């Protein structure tokens, strides 16, 4: 069970890094053509993004997509995943805190294998599509010696979870982050992923926390 748990989390993390082709997205112009919308057909979540951002190939098994601004080293990855691991929640599934702890450990080890040292910032409680979420943030230097900053926002219910990975140059925080904040404000989870509680929060009850 321990090995299965480890491999399952590694696969979930690697999905955020990948861009293999598989079906699972729809695209349409919105807001006068300046922003477009992406909808994931497997998990149902959706978000709007600037029209000049490029869509990468869908991730394996239709779990998500990667969006790239036209210039600079930046990416935003939108993904969904299943909560199939054993944990300490009332339903015997993994809790959000357990998922975040494992995610942080695996990220540290994956970058360590590339001989990249990362510096973690303090975790923050936030929301994603109206559900309680955690924000993990870390910085590092790329192979081009560019200071990079990554923000991983994750929510988790009994059956499913959602994730947003934001990768940008630390120097582009003032230009890219306002667009990412607007993207997150348009994010819709698609369906109730939190089957632990019969009362799903609405978007209005849990406001979007500005990125910083």
C-alpha cells in the first residue's frame, strides 16, 4: 500500500509537468474576443484566459492543460485528479493536508534529482472555485540561472481534486500575476468534488484570495 500510495502521488505531480496529447478540452472566444475559455471534459472545471496565451497539448488521460504567455518563461497548468489514496478523513480517504504534505515532499525530491535547490515560502489557506484550498509557493534558479517562482493551489474532496500550477519568472510577478488572479476569479470547479460534506460551498461564500 505504501508503494502504491507513493506512485499515485508521483503520477499526480508529474501530470502537472507533462503535455502529452489526449482529448479533453473545449475552447471558445469570450469577452469580446480578448479572453477565451477552457473547459475540461473529464472533470468539468473551466477557466478563462488571455487570448494571446498558447494552449499546450492536453495532459495524459484528459486531466488538464498547460497555458503559456506569449513571452517569457511562464506557464499555468490546470488539472484534475482522483482522490484514491488511503488517509485519515472520515471516509478513509486522503485529506487536503495529507495531500499537500506529500506533494511538498515529492516536489523537493524531484527538483533535488535535477540538482536544483528550492526555497519554500509559508503555506497559505485560500480557495479554488469556491472550495477550501492550500497554496504552496517556492522559488529556485532555472538551468538558465533565472530566478523562478512557482505557486501550486490545490483543493481536494472525497472523490476528486483540482489543481492550478503557476510558474513564472520572479521578475514578472507584477505583469503576469494580475492576469493569473483574473483567471482564478473565473475558475469554476465543474461539479461537487467534496462528497465528505453534503453542503458544498458556493463561489460567493469563499472569495478568491489575491496572489502575492
